[in-house]
C-alpha cells in the first residue's frame, strides 16, 4: 500500500492544522467587527485543534500500533478488536462532541455569527440563524455517518490491503 495511506491520519491532521490557521486569521476579522469575542475565538480554535488535529493524530498512533497499512483497516464503526474499537470510539466522540456543542452549548449561536467567514469566499457581513446551523450540522453528521457505515458494509474487500487480523493466532490477512 502507498505510504500516504499508512500515514493518512497524520497528513489529515496537518491539513486540518492549516485550515485552522486560515480560519483563525479570518475570525480575527470577525472579532474586529464585533461579531465574536477574543475569548470565543480562543475557545473555538482550541476545541477545533483538539477535535480536528489531535483526534487524527490519536487515530494515526492507533493505526501505527495496530500495524495497519491503510486507514480502511479500521473499518467504519467496527468493534472487532481493540484498535478498531478505539477508532470507532474516537470517531463517535468527535460526532457526539460536535452535536453536544451545537445543541447544548453555544456552538449554534457562535457558528451562526461566524460561519460565513469560514467559507472559501469569506462573507463578513452575513449570518445564519442558530436553528439553521443546528439542522445543517446534524444533517451533515447523520448523512456522513450513515453513508459511511452503509458504504463500508457494501463495498468489496480489497485483497491486498494487508490488514492484520486480530484474534486467536494474530495472523496477517493474505499471508
């Protein structure tokens, strides 16, 4: 398998870190326009780093320790061994944390004020309603999670993935 797949999560964390740096620069304009406070900006970037950078780094370490050649070795919501279970639990924690923040915390209000500035073409004068944000984030998580699970269950098995099979004999598949 290509090296990029073995270290996929680390590459993903790097890309997300770049995104967060870009978001932070854009959100500084939002703070200057009094649509958000510096404290909100700090809190958002901190939690974005935890979820979008530290999470993939943790997934990368699980993948390396499990000796997986690809992120697909973990499966989607698989609880077949410790490593796959950890990946599933970390993924669930990210989804549930985001839903909690949007529904019970101040996430919907914050994103309603600042989300237009985070797009490819930032809009600093636009805002959304918190109910639209809650709906969009919830829909995004439901569609991506259900779609991922269904796709994983229906896609054909790649014979040369060399994913270790964890079980009684600890043998590699395809070997």
